[in-house]
């Protein structure tokens, strides 16, 4: 189900089509975020050109997105390293001094 809702960004109203799964609270959060970014850019750049402000805001949002993705990839790599270390510790946990698995200990 598609629905058309009206949003306001940077003082202008837009009608957008949203999918049935997207709730209005989520769209409202997105709208507020973009509007806030554009307001910040307008103040910093002292520009009145809404197109320039929109492009600069889009670049700032894209930068935030790529930095977040990079951080997430670093976290994933850290988790992978920890999982490998845990697997190594587990594999060595029940070995005796000769490197053989102690079945009595492993079976508990």
C-alpha cells in the first residue's frame, strides 16, 4: 500500500509517496533530521540559495553515513578477531600437555 504524505523541509512543502511499511513517525524523524541539517548549513554558509544548502546538507549527511559504515566495519572486524581468539582458546582449553584433547574434560 502506498500513501502520499506532506512533509516540510527548509520551509518548503513536499508531497512524497511512502511505502506501507514506513510509518509516519519514521518519516517525520527523517524530515526533521534533513531540515535540521539544512538549517545548520544555512547558518554556517550564510547562503540563501536553497539548492546550494541542500547539496551541502546532502554531502554532510553522506559523510556521516560513510563514517558510520566505516566504524561498523571496524567493529565487525574486531568481533571477527575476538571470535577467532575465542575459538582458539576453546580448542586449546581441553588439550593436555602433549597437545592431545583430554576427552574426560571435553565431555563434561
